[in-house]
């Protein structure tokens, strides 16, 4: 006997015995296909046309559905069971006299377990309690489940309180076994459906404006486009290290150089950082670059896009997120970064040198590292005192030059750049610039980043010579943005953790 067989539970052993019995009966427990005509949602939505009535609609069309058996109520020669498919659950009525003695007595009653896939052909009717139900005329076995499905059980106390037992609620288990989570917690499926709907709205808006969806390399010889630590891998044939991209910005801007007026990409990016409610080392963002536009135009485009997403998903600009009601109605507030910091701390950081900023950080009890430059100190103070208080969608604008090496200098404010971050529910969800297209200035900025790396800032950017060469061929005025899909999905689906909006979040090995 194998080690696996020795470790089987009693339920698993029983299910495997039933699997053998199906084989002995000549029933294929894993057939190749099954033609379905309707989903549960389609039946419920069109029940008037499908409902079979001897007087008013005796010739209604038959329906063929398939899904998992999620509960059963057997009453001798007949039974009711709930069938769950990808769009919901519907009740099925099955009788021995309709489907045959072997199909009902031997297979359905004795060999079908909760979680098994079955197919039903029949007609739609209403029970005495007015529940829309499929009356089975044919029964087909589609897949045997050899592990028990967690099935919550309700118990009523003497006080009338409902207690649920055996629910699949352990967060870690749900993340590790998302396939089970999706089976037994229907609200989880809705979360991911809304995430997909959100992405579709964004894609439709960009396509409607003629922007081109593109693909750029995930394996890059030089990483750039963000301040982050990369994952490193090695290409054997070329005998060279490559990096999983931390952003796709520099490649998309190369395409603007090449002559496209608007390009975007929904990209998987990778940053070698810690895990938290808001961070996963593998994440999704959309980056968009549009020629002849600036960050003012991009602010308007962004708020219109997110307002439309809220309306499409919720029928309102207002979205409930935890205890907060967030309103995406345009226009959103626009607050300069230094003004936002001064409002919360009473400290005016504009124009302060590194020594002065270190002193202010110490006074405010903000922990900083000796390798931090001016930009990183300002960012730490903003994160400590301002970001978490910005619940309603807000644009924080006009960042210091030190924080934004890929951004065009502000046209009227010395020492600043034309950059904004969209903050919502206390977290950044988007970052955007009027893009730097001066190749001389860009080289100088990246050389400053190289100095910061030499001084110990391992998140400072590297010099990408090919990107600078591309700029030397000329890039038109351009606006660019990156929007975090995972964080935005958290807000739009009222999810507490980034892991709740990722099918398979990164986990430690079991």
C-alpha cells in the first residue's frame, strides 16, 4: 500500500470505492465532453419562455445543464438537489421513473457525492413553493470528486441564532486552495468577475480613443521605470543575467518614439519586496502613454475612467469600502504635495536642503536611513502623515525633482516636476507624469540615480543607455500613467487584502 493510500481519510476511501464501482458498471466517471444549452442564470432569466405548462406552453424547449451537486434531499423514488454551475445555482428534480432504475437507484442515490459533476437534460417547471426547477429526463455522470468538498452546515440555537459549522473560512487555506474557495464561497467568484469587468471598462475606453494595446519584454537586460528591487535570473545560452521587469515604462516610451500616438499594456510586473495587505511580489498594472498630452490632461482622463468603472460595477459613483463610502464622481481634488504635507505637519518642506530635511524628519519622529536622499525623506514624511488620511480620490501633484527622475521639470515651479499620484482609501493607486523627453536632462537625472545607488540606495534606478539613445531620436511631448490593477480592484470590490483579488497570491511553501 502506498504512502498516499495510508494517509487517506475515511471519506476519501469511500469515494475511491465508489469510483471503482462506476468503472465496474461500465460508467466512465470522466467522460470527454457534454453539450450544454443553458446556464442556471439563463434559465432563471428566461423562465417565462422556458416554463413548461400543459395548458399554456406544453411544447417548451428542453434545457441541458451541467455543474456540481451541492446538496441532496432524497425522498424514496424521487429527489431534489442543487446544481451549481459557473453562474449560480438551480434546483433539479429527479425521479426513478424518468431517468431509469440504474441511473437513479444505483448511480444517483448510491454513487453520487456532494461535489460531483453531473449533466441534466429536462424541462423547466415551478414547484409548489414557486421555486424554478429543472425536471430531469436524462441524467449523465460527468466527473467524480475523490476529495470531500467543504459544505457549511447551519444550526439554529434555542435563541434562534444561526451557527455555521465547517465553513471554508481559514484565510491561508482559502488562498492556497483557491479552487476550493471558488466552489464554496460564491462571493469570491463575484469579486474576480468584477475585477475582469473593471479591466474591460479600461480597455474599452483606451481602445475607443485609438490607443494600441501592446506587449513588451518581461525579461529585461536592464531594469528601470520605477524605484524597486528586481528579481534576477540567468539566461544560459547567452550566459547573461536578466531581470524580471519592475515596470514597462521605458519600453512603452520607445514605442512613442517610434511613432505611435498612444500605447498601453496590462502587464505583470515583479518587485523583490516584502508581503503585506497591499503588496505582492507579482502584481498587475496598466501603463498608458499618449503623445502631445501632459499630466493635466492625464488627471482628467484618469478621474473619468475610474468614475466610469464605479458606474459600470455598482451603478453609482459611490463605492462602499470597509467603513468608508468613497465617491469617484469627478472632478477630484488636486493638492500639491508640499501643501498636503504642510497641512498635516505644519512643516513647509519646499526648498529645504538635505540637512534641513533630516532635521525635520527627526523632529517628526520619522525613521530614515542614512542612505536616503531628499526625495526619499519627503516621501517617508508624506507616507507617515498624509497618505493614510486621503480616503476620497485625490490627486497629489507637483513632486520634488529628486523623487521623479523620469519626469519633466515643472513649467513654473522651481525644483519640482509635473507628476501626480492618485490616492484613494489611504493608498496610491496611480502614478503619472508629463514625461521627460529631453535626452540630455534624462542622462543627468539617471546619473544622479547611479550616485544614490553607489551610496547604498538599492532601489535607485539604473542607467539604460538604449532608452537614452531612443530619446535622442526624439520623443514628442507625452503624458504617461501607471495604474495598479490589484489595488484598484481591492477598492472596487471592497476587499481587505491584495490577496483577496489575486487568484493565486504568493505564499510560503506548506
